[in-house]
C-alpha cells in the first residue's frame, strides 16, 4: 500500500478521473498497477519533487523493473510527463536477455 496526497494524485490523469469522476471508490482510490509498490514510489517521488526518475541507488534499474515502471506510467497516462523514461529504459538493458525483454 502506498499513501499519496490527493493533490499529487490529481496530477496523474488516471487518478484525477478516479477522484473527480463518478467512481464509487473516489474517496479511497485503490488500483492494481503493473509495478511494485517500490517502483510506484519512484513515480510518486517524481511527482512530489520534480526530479527525474532514477533508481533509489546509483545502479540502473533492472530491465524488468524499468519495463514495469513504463507500463505503470502508461496506465496512469503520465508518459508525456516523463521525458527521462526512454533513457531510463535504454540504460536498463544490460544483457542479451534484457534486450529480449525490451
């Protein structure tokens, strides 16, 4: 579970529609994302701070994690807010197996 303030959620079109639309769970939005809570936390941090997406360590995200993060960004309709996403994805491809995933 990740708790995020509503003003931050409203910056993401998916959640804005959920919070401001006629959804029955608008008071407590819950959604299943194609990424882990930690990976979603990277997106949330991006919207809180405005700093580019990056791994919490100095190491590149795994290719699988970067792909899940990109899938979540697409689902939340925020890819256009993340100009750094293509570089993050490219930098996550470290092995031939990663290239097959991508």
